[in-house]
């Protein structure tokens, strides 16, 4: 074996080893990223293209560390039906995050709690459009409201109150 052939084999072997180490580092880094309580997955928000309060709620999530993609639809009802969101728990927009539905003006801290606790529910909702909730700021006006969980059997429970 010539000296050049040996050098080529060593370079190929070294490059392969570096590549394997890089893949391993990325995998381990990704594992720690998703285990980090501050890391959150992408939020897909389905909303009307003209709704200002929905845009404000998206900004609230982004300001609280979420990565958000908005999908403008003329009619969000098909998304609501897909996730079992009935009229009594509905609001103006529906978000999907890590397999959960987040309906309406839910505070970011509740979305983080949902993702941390991972309850056996379809999602959470702030029914209606309560004044003072994220995206529905109206000066000094604040409505009392609850964020609720809902499951596939139609059961609802209070998740938090404001």
C-alpha cells in the first residue's frame, strides 16, 4: 500500500468518524432541547385573515418564546370539528401544538403548562373572547374567565381561572 493510499484511507476514515460524531451530537442536542422545559414545539394557528385579535394572540405567544405559523382560512369550522371543539367551548381561532388543540385566547403560560403536564385531553380552551385575555386587551376592562380542558367524551374541567 502506497503512502498516498494510506493518507486517503485515513482521511476517509476520519471524515466518516467526524460525520458520525456530528450526527450523534445533533441527536443528543435535540434530545436535550426537547427535554428542556423552556423549549416548545411549533404552534400552528388557524384563523381568519382579517381578525386583529388573532394576530395579537399570535404576537403574545411569540413574545413568550413560541414559534408560531399562522394559516389564514375563511372558515375555521373544519379544523374545530376535526379536534372536537363544540360551540360551547369555541372561540375565534384554533391552534394545534404537539397534538393538542388550543382554542381561543389562552395565555401562553397555560399552553406551556399543557405541554409540560401532558394531560389525557384533546386540548384547552378559553371559550368566547374574554376582554383582557391575551389578544383581547381593552384598556382597563377585564372579564373573569376560565381556561378549560376538554376530552374526546365531551368532558370539560377548569384548567386555570383569571
